[in-house]
C-alpha cells in the first residue's frame, strides 16, 4: 500500500521552513516532492523598489545568516563590474580571508548538524566547541560574529589590524593540529560510516543535469569551484583546486559520506588559503572611495548588467544585477542561492531509502532555506495561514499574559 | 570547445555574441569574460540544444532572470560550461525578449531538467507563460497569492496593495 507522509513545513529534523511530501511503500521512499513556498520575504523586490544600492548590501547580508558574507560579495562583484569601480589590492585579500573564515565556520556548523542528525550528540558538541575558535576570530576581525557588514562597493569597511594577525595565526595552528583528529572522528567511526556510506547517492550525471553546486556536486566527482574556474577577488593568486572525495578515499561514490569528506578537506584548504593570504597581505588602502554619496551617484549614473559569482560554503552563489541610468534602485536583481539548485538533488538522493535516512540525507546538501514570514496551521483538515503580523500579535499577547 | 570555437559556432547559427570583460586579480591578473547572446523565442531551444550537444560536459544551468522593460519582457538564461579547468570556464547568457501582449516562452525542462524551478518562478513572479511546463504550481509564493499580480512587474500588475511590507510603511 502506498501512503503519503509530509515532513515540514516546520520539522525538528529540518529546522528551516520547507515541506517534503514523501510517497512510501512500507519503509521505502518511492516519490519525493519538495514544496518550497513556505515563505517568501520579497528581498529582490525590496532591492528593486525600496532600497538604494548601498542599503541593499546590508539587505543581501540578511538573506542568510550563515552566508552573510557570500551574498553581499556576489552583489558587490556584479555592481563593481557594471559601474567599473576599482578595488584596492589589500581589500581583495581581506575579502578572500573573510570568505574563507566563513567557509570554515559554516562547514564546522554543518559537521555538527550532521552528527546530530545521526544521533551522535557528543560529536555535535565537540565540533561546535572547536567552531568557537573561528567565531572568536570573526569577532576580533569584524567586531561581530554574524552579519559582519564588511563589504562595500570598492573595497571593505574594516582593515585587519597588525595586532590581530597573531590571533588569526594562532587559529590557523589550532585547526592544523586538530585536523587529523576531526578527520578520524568523522571518517573512521563505524556508526557514521554505516549511516552514510552508500546512502543518498547522487550520480555524476544527475549532479550535472540537476545543476547541483558546491560540495554536493564535488562529492559526485564534478570538479566545479568558482574559485578555480573563474577566479575573482584575489583568488587567482592562490591556485585553488576543486576538492573531490577521491583525493583521500581513492574513489568517488557521491554518497553522504563523500560529502562529509569534501567538506572536511575544504576546511583544511580554507585554513591554508588564509595562511597564504596573511603572508602576502599587501599594504595600502582598503577602499577606493570612502564617501558613500559619491559611490551612490556613480552607481546611479551607471548602466548595464552583470553577474556576480562567489563560491559560498554551500556552492556557487549567483546574483544578476541590471542597472539603468537615473534609476535609484536596482532595475533587476536576481539572487540564486546555492540551495535553490541543490534542493533538486534531494529527489534522486532520497529515492528508495528509508524514512530514518531522511534527516541525514536532507542535511547532507547543507540546506539553507532562509526565514519565514508566514506559517500554515492545519486544524481539523482546514488550512489557516498566519502572517508575520499575526505571529507578532500572538507573541505580544503571550508576553502580556506571562507578565500578569 | 574553447571560447573562440563557441563564438564561431554561435555566429554560424546566425547569433550575435557580445563579450563583456573585466580585469581581476592582484598579483596574477586575469580577464574575466562573459558572453551575452540575443536569441529569438523560436530559436531558444535550438540554441540551448547546441550548447548541450557541443559542450564537453552537460552545461551548468545557473538561473533565469527577467526584467520588465516597458511593453516587453526580457528573459535571461544563465549557463556556465567548461568548468573544472582554471580560466577555461565560459559564462554564457541567452536572452529572449518577448512582447507583453504575447507573453510566453517555451520550456527548457526537456533539455535541461534543472530549469524547472526557474521556470516556475518566471511564471509566478513575472507572469510569463511557460509553454510545455508540466509542473505549474507556485514555487515561492503561497498558493493563495492573488492571480494577475506579478511582484517583479513594473506596470499596473505589480503588487500595489501588497506594498505594506512592514509596520510603519509610508507610500
């Protein structure tokens, strides 16, 4: 007998609002449907109708809390190409360091979540403990752990101070020493191997056809990495090579285990990139034009279109921007976050697996489904939609009730 | 197929190619290029097929973007090919311009399966009919989103009453 089971929109295993409808025959998954429309914040609309281009950098930062450097990076790359804005050398290096710090914290965060999905909570707490090191460095460099507000057209907003460099180097040593231990914990543990080997396989062919990006596609053997293929910032100086699992396991299967391998190796790669960037950090300015009003007027006069691409921790992030002369907002702004493409790979990955494999396989692409402004409440079979305002009202009511 | 061969091939098929480039890098300077190709609506499928057949590996479909340009709508299909080798990757965009009075484009899902999300988005956000698309549900907007309102339009069908995005919004 075939029956349907919905997971989501809000479900403890997924943590973010998305709905998966599974058709099952016994324990076996025979069909998967993704219902993504659980939320829409209209961010592109705001960038196209309300915000000026500088305000939109900060809005882009809020597309995703974890990738809060990636989205502004893409946006800035696209606008700089259209308006022909110069970027000082030092800023290009600082951007690389920021991008790689973000990759380290994101991959470690993911590793913890993956361990948790498998029920291995000791490893979750251990991974998140070592993640604190990079979070501390983000705070040292930016003054903030999340939403760092570092990007600006023509450079970055904060320099890396001389006295902070030894602290970053200490972090590099810390992770270099720990790498073998973490790799052993994740890759040699019997339970993890049993739960992830041959589970959630994405064939190379499917990865290409479904436009998977980032570690998801690299774990299937596609050597695709924007830092390698079309370098931006100062990535051309680092000779980045796309990482595939065969580098340490000798073979590429494309399963969940391979996706763990790729992410672990990428943490190591990021640490090495940061070390090299610190060694070669050029002196000089960090921004080509400090006055925001001047930048804005230059962008207002510019006309054209461009695509900004950045290798985010989850995959290739793309922003398309079209500017029209005399038009204050972006004429068009299209954001493609990596999960937009990667979600499609869930279908071949989850087919013919068991319900118990859903959390780890779903988590293995490192989904990032940005926030919600409405929820659907189903009661007695009738759907009721609550908007952000309703939720806010309910929240205020509860606070008042508790205060009594 | 390198960039020259691709441009030659597109020219043979009567397509005009615009190259946009920017110098990037600090110590090792490189030129980052992107190709922009205008195609007719009837020639879109053929152009994408040409790319699929001739590229070394299956082309990576990035996303489709769209702009409301008055009485017409532009649809851009962004692809990358030749990834995997440094500086050999080619970023190519096919652009179709269609009048609002006859607003449809053919589906590409039969050639590139990954276009399904973008096509569903084009449909709900810009009101472009996708001929041949099987899955016509909304992607990001809720299923009760009013018909005839398209968030990315810049004409009277744009979301006027929905402008109240946050408390304290002023017209």
